[in-house]
C-alpha cells in the first residue's frame, strides 16, 4: 500500500480500507468515490464523523486549512468553539483538572498544539480547544480520515458529487455532510482582535457566566433582537450592561425593544459605535465609544465586549447549488431531517441553524446527518 499523502493529519491510522479507496493524487479523481465526505470540523462535523465511522462508512473530513485568511475570518480548523475559553454548558465536562486525562487521550503532536489557554492546571470547565481536540481524536479513533484543507468548489449536478480543495485536489463522493458553521460578524478593529477570548466575545450564552464577567460592567453592540437577547442574558451576571446602538431606533421587534427599555440593568447609548477596545494587555478594561452624530469619544469601564451584529454562514463555496433561507443559511427541506435541496447532501450545525447556535445542538444535528447519510446509502444499495 502506498504511504498516505502528506496532506493527511499525522495521527492518521494505517487502516486496511485505504487500499480499497485510494486517495487521489494531483492528477485526477480517486477511482472509487467516497461514501461520505464531511466538510467542517466543529462539533457538528466531528459528531457526524464519529457516527459515520462507527457505521463503517469510512468518512473523510475536510477540517479546513490553517492559513492566515481563515484566522482573520474566524474559520480555522476545529470551529468557533476552538476560539473560546471555558465551555461550561456542554454536558459531561464538569469543573475539574483535565491535564492528565488530556495527556492520556491525545497523541503528543496534538498536545503540543497551540491551545489558546494551554494545558495548565486550571480547575474550571473544559476549554474549547480541549473539547474540540477530544472530539477530533474520538473520530480518529474510529477510523476517520482527515485532510487539513478547505473545500473551495463543489459540483452537485450529478452523482457522484465532485469536490475540489484549496490545494487543487479533486474528490468524488456519494454523499456530503456540510458542517462548515457560521462565523460571527466582528467590527474589524485591531484592538478587538487583540482581546478576543480575553473579554471580546460574540456569544453571551457561551461566555457570559465566566468569572471574568461576573458582577462587572459589560458592553453589547447591536440593536436587533439578538442584541437584546444577549444583553438580557448578560444582566444575570453583569453589574450593568451598556447597549451601543448606531441609531436612536431599535432594529429589534417591539416586544424585544420594550424588554431592553424595561430592564433596569440595561443602559442604552444611542448614536454610539465602538472606537477602540482598551485593556491591560491581559484583559479588557474599558470600551472607547464614539458619537457618530455629534462627534467625540467617551470611555466606558467594562470587562467585556459582546458583539451581536449577526453571523455569516460559511456557504460561499456552494455557489448557489444548495437552497438557502432568507438569512443565507442552508434550508432544511424535510421536518426533523437534515435533508437539503440536493439529494444525498445533508447539513449539520450552525450552517443550517440561525436560532440556537450551540455546541450541543450542532453535535446533535451532526449525529442526525450521519444517520441520514447512512440510510440514504443503504436505500441506494451503496
């Protein structure tokens, strides 16, 4: 058997089925189409891989490329959860020290990965990087194959479907599970990027209860329903929540706007935008806001900045071949199924979820997509 391509992760197991499904070289397609290709490496992607691997479908996962463009866009391998600190709301990982367990569960090359928080002796919940690496390893343990590259083009006009990677590799597959997620929209400030995961967040439900935010003033940017939901949620923990709105009118529904107006812990700031995120190099200490109507700036003491200005689903590579909803997310075509508008193409996680956007719901739909793909293949006799 030829040695596996260097494009594959170093912890790829030497599995016998690779001789039955050759990996394509730079010159052309694999002579045997894949059973299932999973695009994406967040909770949805790894849950789908675990279920597909255990069903002997020998899944192939495109986990994404570790390139600067993906870092800037927030689409690096392992998904948005890999950019967070403690994950307190994923069941099965209560407070405790995970260092020894991580060392026993992951191979040395993964332990040496650049975790944002590292493997120090913390006694909090599991961290995002730890959880995502554990999910990844669990999928590998069952035989999942991984390519550290992006899928940049798909041809869904005929079976088997064709995929092209950023490196120019081409693949054929009978089914596809799209789990590319949605990236949070940020302001694009250098200071904002500097303090991501050190006080800057785009998910109040994910991070709002962390100790660094408790009983501290916080800032929420946005004036829509999501911003009001984020601000209202944060009032459970913050001493005060400042909402910065670009205009003097809510984009939120009337009932949601009234909820913000009635909450004594929410202070509204009209015609205000973030000018700069201030900090002490370790964490956020204040937000400099500018008045976009009268000019001038003002600093608000705050331990956190929460962006609620929307998400953008990662669907550009589909180029309109799969039906999307009015917000740009992949549209499910059948109730309680992960079916898309293209037969044999399934969607899981935030790329099809503009409502919940949680790790546990993503993992759940990843499981569903794998089961849907398995049943599809069985019905086709593949």
